[in-house]
């Protein structure tokens, strides 16, 4: 499912217009100024009971290897977003 399909699905399930559904999706997921991005940038956790938890994780600096040349390179510390699915989501997806 891509973003436009998600907008269409949200609009049909909630009797919203497609424009309203698009604005709702953008308000949540926009990478520049979305609600979720803003919370993760501040270091907050987003916990949606039954669905899952979005949070950031810090990765330490490490030494890697350039696959083309084989030389060792230093990789700096980074902060990455992470998602852990909740039990209800896991159970719903199980076959």
C-alpha cells in the first residue's frame, strides 16, 4: 500500500474527503514537520497501544570496511528511528 492508497482507504473508512484524509496523513507522517517526526526528533517515544512503539536508538561509532577498496573507514555515531510492533498487531498479522 502506498501513500495515495492509504489516503483513499482512510477517506472511505471515516467518511472524510480525500483532501481531509491527505491533510491528516501529512500531519502525522510528514518528514519535515509531521507530528511523529517532531516527537522523534525531540527524543520522545510514540506508543500506540496494541499497534506498536516508535522510538529513536543511538548507534555507537564503529569501524567499517569500504566494500570496493577493502580499506577500513570510521563510521560516526548516529541516531536512527525504530519501530517495535505490539502484541495485538503481531497476532493480527500471524497466519
